[in-house]
C-alpha cells in the first residue's frame, strides 16, 4: 500500500538494526546497564509492540514506555464526572470510542450506557454539532480528550459552534499538555532516561521549539519521531548517534509531517479557546502544574464544567498499583506486583492497563505473559534471598 | 354459511400492509396472512407447507447419510439489515450452515424464528425472506419450521433472526480443537476481515470511497470437497466474530500447541488494510462470514490447498501458519517487518453488532 509499505520495509529495518547494534557496541553498553530511551507517546508504544520492535533491538537498549496515552492517564475522578454528566436528563454525551472502557470509581461510560445514559461514539468533534442541530431540546456534551494533537479540532469545533449560534453544545475539557509532563518526569529523582523519542503528532501542532529545554536544560537528546516502524528505528538510531557523539540536540526525524514551527492556524485556534490550568491530576503521576488546559472565560457557554456542576472528587489509585514507577522507567511493566494477576485488560487497576496504547496492556496483549510472570517471580525470589 | 362468506374466510392470506403492526404478531388473521404471503411463499418446501407445529422427517433418510446427528443455533442482530454483498437473511442461513459444516456435517434442515419490531417495512421483510431462500438453495438446505413475533417499537431494532439447524456427520470424521499437532499446517480459504470492514463501510459513518463487500457465503460444499481430499482434518472452525485471531487461539489452547502465523502469507485486501489503518483496527480480529480455518497434517496440506483453490468458495486460499510445540497455548505472529509478537484473544469489542 502506497505511503505505508515504504515505511515498513523489512530490508531497511535490517540495515537500521545492524547500524544500531554497531553503535551500541561502540558505546560499550552492557546488558547490566541498558540504555533507557523513552517513547513518550502511546502511538509509538503501539507501533513498537505491533511490529515486535523491542525483540529486534539489542538487549543493551531498553525502551521505557511513557505516559503519552491520554486515555490511560485520565484520573478515575474525571471518569466519574463524565458519568455524572452523561447521566443527567436530556444529555447526549459523546466520546471517542477508546474512552468508553476506562473505569471510574463506580463505573465506566460503557456501563453507564448499559444503565440507560445516552452515550454515543463519534469520530470527530464536528459530529457533535450535527447532533446538537438535530436534537435542539437536548444538550450535547463532548468528552474532549487528548494532547495538543486533538486540541485544534476541539477548538475549531467550539469556534464553529459560536459562529453558527449553537447553544446546546458544550465540552467536558480534559485536554492535557506534553511539555510540563516531560519536565515532571525529568525532575523526578529516580529518573534514569538517557534520551527521548518525542511525540510526532503533538509536534505537528506545536513544532519543535517547545522541546528545546530537554536538550538545553537537562542535557538529554530528543528526536521528534513518526509512527511507522521504520520511523521508530531511525529515531532510535538518531538518538544513539547523538549519544555517541556526545551531543544533546532536538532533531526532527518526522520532517515529512512536522514543520519546525508547527501549525500556526491550529495554534491560533487553540490559544483562542483554551488557557492553562493551574494544575491537572494524572493517573499514575499525580498532580502536575500547568499540565492541562481549560476553556477561557469568553467560551464559558461551551464549558460543561461551568454550565453544569460535576462532583469533581479526587479518587486515589489502588495502593498496589505501580504505574508511576513504570512510567518513569524505574520498574518494567511486568515487575509491578499486580501485573497480569489482579490487573489485566478486562479489569484494569492501573492507568497503563486501560487502553491498548498503555505500556502494561501492550505487554499483556502482545508480550509472552508466562515468560514475563516467570521473570517477575525470579526477580522477587532474588530480592528475598538478597534481603535475607 | 353462504358460499361468498366461506370463500372470504378461507381465502389464503395476502399481506397488504406496508408496515408491520402489533396485529401481525397477534396470532390472528393478519399474522397468518403475513406468514403465508411472506415466509411460506418464499421458503416453500414439502415439510414446511404442511404447516404443522413441528417439521417431521424420516429417520432413515438421515441415517443413510451418516453416523452422527449435528445440531446448532445462532441469532442474527446485524445493523444495518442490508449491506454490500448481503443482508441479515443471507447471514442467518450461512452462519448456521457454516457452524454445522465446520464440524464435518452435511447441513440439511433449518428453523427460522423472526423477532420483528413494529413499524418495519413488509417489503424489506419480503426481500430478506427471499434472500434466505436463495441462500438456502445455494447451500442445499431447507427451512422447515419457523416462528414470528412482533414487539413494540424500541423493544428490538427492526429485525432479529434466530436459525437452528441439523446436519449429519459421516463415519470416520473427527474434527476437534484438541487435535492440532506440531508439524500441522493451517489453511484459510481467502481474504480475511471483509465482513467486518463491509459493515463499518455500510454504516456510512466513515464516508469511505471504496465499497467493501461482505464475504458472507455457505462453506458446506467447500468443506465437503476438503474432506474428500483430506478426511483427517484435525481442526476446523469458521472465523466469525473475533476474527481469525480468536479461532487460532482456540486451536492453540485446545491442543496446547503454538501456532506461528506469517503476516506476509495472510490474504488481506488493500481496501480492508486501508480501513484498518485509518481506524486503528487489526484485520486479524475483524469478523468474517465465509472463511474457514482448517488445520491439516503437513503431508495433506498441498493437495488440500489445491482442492480448495479449485472451488469457487476458495479461489484465494492460502497456507497462513504452522503448528509447533512451544510456547504452549500461544499464537505468535511473524510480522512483515521482521519482528514477532503474540496474538491474544480479543478483549472487549472491536465493533458492535456485526452479525
């Protein structure tokens, strides 16, 4: 298939893998001290697992799967708020499909739908405006979710609703931002990451510059990365090249999509409608300053949080859940105490088991479960012996 | 009674209504007219036309054909009712016929129960009944008894159909998920994922440029051809909901073997691949309605494949995987990119109401 197969060419993959092996050998990294590279974005995590990239890489490289899956990091309290909004009378609650299964403290949107709430899946926020026009006696609330990638489309929908004078449409805004989150990971004391694969689609909107601080202030290399398997391999190679040459730069592997300065009209729409929140709660990482956006006062009429009251309760994750440590690369997904047993894709306890883009769900679905559980037991035994 | 009145009373029914009302399920004349005019006219066979409360058949006619009686049932709730290449009626026949056929049975008789939502168009029902008859003829089965219920608006979505079927399995056939052995070879009779993709396409939400047709077809003739060439087929299932990923997992778990799938060997249409790319779906989990996955001993693989490719329902057949011993109860995909990954059972749903 055109523009797809070119980026999945197994021969080019072999060439890149041998280049990667050559550099890691010259970097003198051993299996005991694997190099940790973080792919921030859940889309990258999905590609890595779908194509089996991790097993193709030398053991001296460890991929740490970051928090870049907006469905995964949504706190349970916010899901409860969604359910509360959806269960109001005369509300049509609209959402992207992958948010349906995220568990709240009592139920998911899927369960609320089964209990009678009018919840509908949409493919674009613009579909909500059509629904609002067709149902003038109902309020259509859109569950706005995602990083900077999806913000422009939400913002443009609000601007169009304003232009068309649609009054029965509002957003429940849960958009989150990448930069403060990467910063929070970099500031964490147990952080061991050596380089970053930056989210290509976020950069398509915001450009490369917002990530300069990773190289300038934290001295870590960063490569803006595309989503096909060859994109990922090439970006890993570019990171290794920087490490080998002792450089810390922001480089762009995804130049066919990402202009250095980003998407100006998209950014305009985004900043017209949204402003930074003081802080936003992340599942697995806790509260991070300025990591979410809310609607500006001028657009309060389209803000479901201002139009309707929501419970807005903070619900703590179960104590046994170690998502935060997995996100920072301190432990591997299968090393979590509840991985694959109490926490599995059907009954997820932690954020990372929720969506197929979450690191734990990816290991559970695509990794060899018995092998991983075996590894975990072995490690637990070793620790017992060591502490005894 | 005057002869005019008697004539009117006895006149066999013609359903003149345009839409179904609750009266069509009341047990009275409106229902009898609907059954006569729409269902009996379409299905028309000796066993059904007697209009008794049960169909009756000669036991010796069944025992002549084989050793074992096979029975199955399935309900059909697909939305929309009509889609490129098929409709709910065609599906209701092929689905039940195929469930019998993959056990090695020769399907013979089907039942048909209709649950109709008030307000449905009688013409749509007629089209669906005719499609069922046409498909039953293709599969060589008869619809011999049925039931009609009408429920108020909102209590069902337009039409739900249940069909049950019986068939006969010839002596010496022993197909079971526990029988896959290391060294065996896995075959499929053509492109995967067409039905699931066709339903997404037919719902019109994606406004795709291409029309993808369902693969909905009876498999019993193809399967009998396969059994003639290779009577010792070890495992066989039709890959419906959950796609071929689910069927292969059932084989791997049932027989405690590993199935190694080759992504490059998998027949997938470009249109289906393209749609999966856009929607983030995996064709391995997309539904099929005319695909059989069979595991045969290695020495029978080539001749079975050749026989399948000569049959109209198997022109694009391919060998897609082999059975090995470890890791047990696991399906592994060798990706076209050169990596490997586990293919697990589907968690949750990929698409609702596809069959």
